[in-house]
C-alpha cells in the first residue's frame, strides 16, 4: 500500500513546505487579480474597486452615508466609518449568502418608505451577522451594485481549489508587502509566514530567504517570489503517491492513472475515464496532447470536488423520493424565528431565510395575538421581540424552494384568539396560494402519506384540528371550535398556560391541517390502537431519549407508520442543542434543533442532510420502514441491519488552516479528531497528536481503525482543533458526512467553519479504506 511509504518522507523541515500547486506568476503580474483573471478588466469589477457612497440603514432615524469599495484582493469589502476612534469595517465576500434588490428585508420594510423601494438593496450573510440594508442614490446605481456584487461573489464561489489556494496565498503576500513595492524584505517574509499560520525559526527562515534571493538584493521580487511560492506549496506526500504511478518518463500515462484509480481509489476505471481526467485537469498542453498527466494535473484532479471524500453520486438527489413522507428523516428547526437565545433575543424573518437556505424543511411558528388584529410570532412569556405573522409567511414563500424543491412543513404553535386565527388562515391562503395543501391529494380518505416527489413545491400545515380528517368525508364536521385539554397539553408552552384548559380553534385554520394533526401521546399501544396515520405527537428531548433507550424497538415501529417530532428542553434558554443521533436511531423524522446555534450537534445535522441534493429529506434504511422490524439500536439483535464493517483512516496532512486567534504572533497547533456517530455500539472517537506551530501544512501520518455495525445510520466527523495544554482546544474546522457516502482511497476533505460555511482554501488529506469485518 502506497500510504505506508508516506512514513518514509524525510521529516527535516517537512512541516514547512508541503502543498504543491501549479506554478504561479500572478503576483509578479497583478496580485489583486489572482484567482479572478476571468474578470480582469470587467466593468462590474472595476465599479466595485472604485466604490461609492451608500446610505446605511439601521433605524427610521439612523441613516448614514458610508463609502464602500472592494479592496485590491478582490475579496474584501471595505466600509469607511465616520466614528473618530472606530476602525474602518470590512467583510469578506465569502461571507455573503445573497445580494437582493428592493425593500424585502425586515429592516428596510420597517425603517424606510415605499418611495425608495427602487433604490434599496440588502446583503444577506451566511453567518449570524445581521443583514446589511443599503440605499443607493438612484435605481440605476442600486442595480449596478447588486449586479456587480453578485457577479464577483459567484466568480469566487466557482473558483477551483487551486485558484482558491492561489488567491489565499497571494492575498497574504499582498498584506505582507507593507510598503507596496512588490518586493518582500526579510521582515515582510516573516510577517507573511505568520499570516499563513506557520512559525519557523529565524535561522531556517534566513536560509530559505537566501536560497530564493538570487539577485542578492536583500529583497525578493518577481521570479524570486515565484520560487518562494513554489517552495511554500511543495507537498511531499503527493510526490510520494505520484511517484509510485508515474512510470512513463516521469509522468502518469493513462494506464498508470487507471492503475492508481483501481488500486488506491477502489474505483472502476477504464482508459476512456483516464483520458477524460487528463483532458479536464492537465494544465500542460504538451503533456495533454501525449495523454500524460503531470504532478500538477494529478493534484488538480485530487482537489476537484468530485474526487474528494464525499461520493459525487450522492451530491444530487439519488434516493427514492416516492416513499411516504414518514419514511424520511427531515431537516427541522426549533423556534425558527429566534436569532439568538430563547428569553430576550431578537425574532426575525432573517432566521427563517437562513434556515431555509440551509435546507431546513420544517420550520416552527409560535403565533400570538398582535395589535391591529395582526397575529405576531415570538417566544411567549419572554422578552424576545415580535414579528408579524404575515411577514414570516411572505419570507417563507419567497425563500422556501431556493435550496430544495421538496415540501416545507409549517409547524404552528397556535396561541391566538379565533379572530386572529382566521387572519392567519387568510394570510396563508392568499400568500401561499395553490402551493398550500388544504385537502388530501387523493379524492377519498387517504390511508398513508404522500411522497416528497408528489409534494414538490408545496406547503403542509402541522397543527390542531377540530375533528378527525375522516369526519370530513363522513360529512360530520364538528359543531364547535373547542380543542380538548388532552390535545392542548401537547404544546411546548402548555406548562406556561396551565390556566387555559381549552383552546378555541377557527374552522378555517383547522381545515388547513391535513397530514400533520398534533395530538397528545399516551403510549405506543394507544397510538397503534387509536391514532390515525396523520396524527402525530411532539416529544421533549428528555422524554424522547428515554423512550429511545428503554423502548427502542417500539419507538422504531411507531415511526414506521406515524410521525414523531422532537424539540429541545425548555431549560435550553441559551438555544443550545442536543444530540439528534439517538432520535434518528429510533426512526424519529422531525428532530428539531436550534439552527441559530453553531455546535457539534448542528455539524452532525448538517452532515446527515449533506447528501441527496441537500434536499432536506434523507430516506430511512429499509429496516426502519418495515412495520414488523425487529431492529433495536440498543441491543442490536441480529438482522439485515448488521453489516459489520471496519473503517481504516489514515490522517495524512492538512492545508491552509485559518488562524484561530487574530493576534499576529498566534500560530495554531492543530490536531485532528475522527469521530463515528451512530448506534451506541458504533460511537467512537480518536485523535492525532498536535502538530506544533503550523497551520499551513501540518502532517501526521497517523492510522485509526473503527468498527461500524450499522453503517446505514453511521456518520463520520473529521474535526481540527487548536491544541491548548492549559485550556480547552479551539475549534478550527470540521466536516461530517454519512458513512455510506465515504469514498475510499486518497481523498481531500473540505472543511466548514463553526457556522457551517465552507472554509475556501482549507482542507484535510486522508486515506480511507472500508472493509467487511472478518
């Protein structure tokens, strides 16, 4: 096995130079265009580089002119501050989720008049940062800002891994060049090394500098900077792997490449596949003409998303989407309207937009009576702010199907009077229109859920009904609009409403509840005997986990025919989360988390729904869709679900890890954790030793082995932390994916930051092998 040879790579100064990329001359020509050469001379890019005045809007009375322009790295937007002691603000274009025209943002609707509609635009960020609401001097200028920013953001998002690496390194070079003379002095080289997250001793740095300073001028310029770049981006582990298969005059032939793909990557490959790869990735035209793959082309191939650790066949929708809805795990949010904590933080339509953009398919709306007969949404009996119900429905309608076309469930916590419930029904009907499901898809009384495929582009209401759905077909509609105390006690806020024994329910709202009627849970036996398929219960996390541990098989069987929704304990006032995996193991479909809180639990949730087109729907394993299943995740009695596998992971190296501390002298000491999530027997965690003072290209070459008994429920999480011997380690980045979506062989692993957004140039390099256990 080639990875055994990686241990033979000379270790002297190996930690300093390991990431090899194609030779780059961009810095000596035009550092700011590196990575964005396709836009060089583009009028939209030039518009942003020149910049201009915009009106920043914070409140009806706070509208201040600020000068915005794109910095020379073509990645950072600079904003002038008028405050005497405040630094000028910047934000990265990588952090932008969307740039949109008009007054659709919550802030612009509240703080501006309709007559400025055509001059308004706003920026939505990926992180928890609030929208940036702006007004241009004219409609034409607003459109120019939006068009230009959308183009540059799109271009950055579409850069190859090589281009992202190049852009990152050259941006650091530009920052290190303090006097902007396009030369690097020894002190500037040292500053540069700190910027790229690496610490070397002065003696070694001086040796490298002299090696590159061919002109003996005391500074690096032009070709010398290129040489320095080439030294910096050398990857010895790639040299070893490539060297084992490059048997044709120092290059890989098509047959050599086939051998690599079949032996190392465990892929079925033909000469035609090899020719396609060479045609796509080989940068040298002479080599390409001879059907040869150079080392640069080989690395470009390994860095392509389709060659990374996630099976490319699983990126798009690949599962059967014609099964009943309850046969899927569904990405779900708790108290979706909250941006921060559960007690005093802001409520916002932005929170719904962000959850939907992340593929969430079940959002929660806590509805209360508001002034002027307009229902509001907020966390009842707390100091959280209030937003209009109709504004939330509008935001959901506009953003529901941009990430996924599959159905969205609106989970209503209804605390409104009958009069305002009627208003709620009218708003949903008028805003959502024909996309709102208000009757069964079939003509008669349904006996099962429709499928995600049948419900594409549709909205479903989860809430209370005055009667059973069967009664509407028996022409026996209820005469009153009371919901019994037993049903009402299922609400999350029921304990806060002990004085309210009965909730009045508007018929118009009741009739919109078709497939998700909220009821009280008594027992699995009672549910089997007395509940229809569409009647579902919500469980607080503590009760759900107890059921999953003590009555696991009964819970799994319950979820074969019915729905279960899980929500966080009321004690989680800080919007913390719980581990969703034990509930998925019990077959629970709607495991609602606080999407606004970055944490390991949200990382795992993101990993679960990373596949199947990020549709927000993942098909449960066949043994969790069988009414007679004997599957028990706790005891693991024998059955089709037992497919004992052995996972071998070699953690080889990492590249371009971000600085955790913004202090100039702070360098990360990274270590890698590999974790398996799944049934209790599969849960495991192992970690490498920390690598001192190197975030640019640390290497470990450490091997781990895991036993996985139920691979269809397992997830694998790779995380990198900055080691600290005194306090807790700091988070650097992570990537989580389903076990069955792993690709074998040498694979790059992309990394997400704490907010679940991609770190543009950072990555991990590993070797993966999955084998049947003996």
